[in-house]
C-alpha cells in the first residue's frame, strides 16, 4: 500500500526529530554492545588463564581489547568503551605480569574502587556531592542547585549510593583476592559492575528530577514576584497626582 501524504509527513518529522534527541546514558556508554564488549577481556583472561596459564591469558586479554576497538571502529560505533577498557586491561595485565599472579589482574580495579568510594564520601563532607557536580557539568546546568538545601540533600543521597557501590566492590573483591579465588574475582567484577552501577544511576536520576522540579518551581515563584512588583509600581505611578495645567512656577524675588 502506498503511504498517504500524511504518513509521509509523519515519517519525515520522525526522521527530522531523531537527530535532536539527546543520547541516553546507555547510548553514551556505547549501548548494550559497548557494555558487553567492555566485559569480554575479563572473561577471556580468566578462561585462558584456566586452560593455558598466566602469560597467554595476559596477551589474550590485551588482544581481545584491541580487537574490540577495531570492530567498533569498523562499524562506526563508539570506541570509548573499548579505549577505556583497553587502558584498564593494560594496567591490570601489567600488574599481573609484575606480580606473576593471575589475581594481580584484578588488583588495580580493587584499589580503584576504594579511591572512588573515598572521593564520593569526601564530596558529601565538603557539601559538594559529586552526583550533582558531575551531572551539572555534563549537562551544562551550572551550580544553581547548590542554592537549594533540599537539592543538596537529594544529591547527597545519590552520592552516598555511589559510595556504597564502590565500597561494596572493594570489600567483596578484596576478600576474594585474599582468598586467591581468581574465578570468583572475575564473577564479582562482572556482577558488581554495571548491575550495581544501574542502581547508582537510578538514584542520581531520582535526585536530578526532584532538584529540577524544585528549582523550576522556585524560578516560577521568583518570576511571579517580579511581575507583581512591576504591576504594583505601574499602578502606583499611574495614580500619582499630576500638576495642575494652570499652575505657574514660583519665581524668586
């Protein structure tokens, strides 16, 4: 069936509107495929280490990271997850090589988690919660939310969730590291990665929506107050007595 003119217009509008849509956080991270690709080097390392040993596992993990970057580049997708993943894999592989232990592959991520957790807690203490700071920076919202105590409180809660996510990663994975459980370390890294991050992101979105709604209401109240003040001034000067047209100016003698 040939589409009608109305259908053509609708399709054109849809195509026109698509580029204007802001990318979601999942899209910024490379989509579902990007999340999967960033996890593959860890899986490859554990599997190859189990069957072939440490050094083949190191080179296999690095090779898988490079291959992922090439695949994403050829597909003209976002290579950001591959680049960041390769950087992390490179450091992890170097530590594993220097320590001569497969569990060393996870040591960088373990200490990275405790540093992030400390940074989030510190930002709450100094009243600059990172959830609000980072969100405002990425979206160009400025720091207007800091003038509202309730917004700071909501961002404190979201920041605390991020701190708990990274803190729990450190506690669990550090314990598994001490137990020399390489397989469980890999499982914990994947299971406590994006699933827990999704919870922290949800807490941030909750704080952002509450803060934006509150700030919008405050802006509307301020605009209404300014408008009422202007109307009062107009009414005051409009009713002020004017000088009599026959009145003569007083001259000095």
